[in-house]
C-alpha cells in the first residue's frame, strides 16, 4: 500500500488549501494555551472522472460532528469544524428540515421579521452562534473530496500539537479512491460499456496523526461497524495500533442512542435513556461531557 508520504507527494493540495490553513493557523495562534478542538465531520467523495460528474460517496449526515461542535462550544472549547460541504453544520442543523422562507413574514410590505412562534427556537441558537463568532471561538472549513480532506487534516493536525488540543475524528472517510492519474479526463460514456476501474487503498493516516503531527494532543477516533460482533475488537485494535487516548465505537443503526467509549483501561457503554430523549438530550452532549473530563485529566496529567 502507498505510504501517506507518497500520497501527499503525488496529490497536490486543493486550490484553496493555503487560505484554509492560514485561517486555521490564525485561529490556533489566537487560542494558544486554551482548549481547542478540531472536529472532522461528514463523508468524503471519491471522484471517478477528472471533470467530475460522478463520484463514490461515504455515508454520514454530519449529525455527530455538528452536534458535538455545539456542545464543545458550551464546554468552553474553541472549535475548528472541518466538514464535508453540504453536510450538517452546527446551529443551522436545527433548521434543515424547515424552509427559511416559512419562518419569515413580511411587515407592512417593506420589511421582514421572524414569525412570533419561531422566535423561541431561533433566538437561543442565534445568540450562541453570534457569541461564538464574536468571541472568535468558532471557524468552519468545508471540503468535498477525499484528497481535500487528507490535506486539511494533515495541515490542521500539524498546527495542533499541544496537550490543550483535542482531535475529534468523526468524519466518515473513504478507505478507497482512484488516483487522478488513473481517472478518465471526461465524463464516462455509457456507449463504451460498463466502466472497469480499480480502487486503490487510501493510506492510513492515523499513525501519522498520533505519532507525528499531533503527538501531544488528546486524540479521539471513531470506529463505525455494521456487525455488532466486530465493534469492540476492532475499536480495541485501533487503540492498540495507534496508541491514542480514545476510540468511540458505534453501529450504523444504533449510533444515535448508543456508543462505546473505549480507552486503554476502560470500556464505557453510553446509552441515551427514554428520560434523556424526553428531555431532548442528545448523545453528543453526553459524549462531549465525558471527553471534556478525560481531556482535563490528561492536561493535568492525572
Ligand atoms: C463515525 O463513526 C460517526 O459516528 C458517524 C456519524 C459517521 C457514524 P452521522 O454523521 O454519523 O451522525 O450521520 N465516524 C467515523 C467513521 C469511520 O469511517 N471510521 C473509520 C473506521 O471505522 C476509522 S477512522 O474504520
């Protein structure tokens, strides 16, 4: 398999990379010696044509990442949110199913206001969002393809190498891709018959994250499985292999109400109870509170 160094040597960074990384760099400088979390969220696309019409995608709505971002802000973290373009974003996620226009009304034919019954939900979220922006506690950077993601991850992790930094890898990243050098230049034509293409393995970068780029940081990775028999073993394997602090194991169909927090000495099952559900408590709130405690202990070397 290709090494991550070979991958970065043969795939140039995306066009907006320098701008994006400068944004992260300025943000990190502004929050030196404060707690910062890098959250990755959403899936990655793997284009099958250079002039891309079609691509292979990874499942992820971005709920885990976007909800966690809000709870990390509540917990006092400065948040860098790296997300797949058009997946869920913090704050906005609460309104994706309603139309913006249906929340507004026209006043005296010359101005616009938010409908009375929408204010109760909108106001606290808008306040939190504005506070986070005004205090420069939140930045977000979108990506689309696997290659965009790989560059953003490396560049950001290299800037987050202190015990105050938390890396929270919730994005669902493709394990396979087609190198641009092997892609058709133009849209594949059906008249040419069924396309034959070989997907390559994406080099594993977790080891580089934990051993090279962010050696001092507290690192949380996620393990997604569909077979419950595999979840615990595969999560433990990841922890053992990469020697980081925490793996969060989840199953595709129960991920919204059950996860396992797997650390070197402990396995904790987190379940959203019916009372939690009734009170609108999301699993990400519980996860983030647990991680905050663990990260504080890590900072204080307990
Ligand atoms: C996760 O396991 C996330 O919790 C989900 C969240 C993607 C399931 P949603 O965005 O879903 O709320 O809809 N993320 C990591 C998935 C992943 O690809 N992990 C790799 C693996 O399992 C290791 S890094 O092999």
